[in-house]
């Protein structure tokens, strides 16, 4: 996507405020080569970092290209955790750009009820971002940072043993059995 096609949906005044917050948030990340690459990737995608208002949640708001991060994680989270979270969120950014119909799927839906496909796909796209940026994390290490049963499905989709649609079906099936 061309940067000049990107609309943040902010007024000029609000954009200045958001840019200041973005700089403040970026400065709070630990200094690390791989974190740096991910932050650069976010900047190249015209994503602004903001502080999350939802406890312990990192959330991407596609309509504002805003990535809201839970600031305490930047101090308390391990480096691997931060790398995986950033990768996952950048996965969302790429997915929403590539699949505009995802926007309709989350309209009027609270963050915790986001469709499974969108979460699963963000992990798949996130791993591709790590590979693109030459960040040395194996698929096994990556999946260790993800909760089950999501981790298992992410692993299978990335290995191309399962399509995204089939993985979503399988998850729904497990959920029905478990409930
Ligand atoms: Zn997500």
C-alpha cells in the first residue's frame, strides 16, 4: 500500500497529538535490534503506536492505523514476548490492508469477540513478518508464545498442513465439543 493512500482518520490537530504519543510509546520499547526492525516495519506501514486503555491488551484499530499497546508489558514482558506481540499486531495491519472485508467483520464487535479467523491469520502473517525481517525465531519458539489450541492451528497453517478455513472449522469444532 502506498503511504500517500493511507488515511488515519484523524484531524490535523489530532494527528499531531497522535504522532507525539507514537514517539513516546516507541521510546519505551527496550533497545534491541529485532524490536527495532519491527518498529521500523510499523513506521513503514504508517502505523501509530498509542497506549492501550484495555488492561493487558494490545489492540490494532485499523480505522485509525493505531496500534494500542499495554505499556506495562514493555517493562515486564520478555523480549520474545514483545517480538511475538509486535509480529502478531503487524500481521493484523497487513491482513486488514490485504482483506478489507475484515473491517466489516469487526464492525460493532467488541475486541474480545473478534472472529477467530482474524486472530489466527494475524499469527500466520506475523510469522511471515519475522521471516521477512530476518528475526531468528523458529516456528516452534513462536508457537510456544501462543495459547493452545490456537498455537497448534497456527503451526499447522504455517506448515501448510491445513488451510486457514480448515483451521477455523477445526477450532469451532473443538469449541463445540468443549462447551
Ligand atoms: Zn490479535
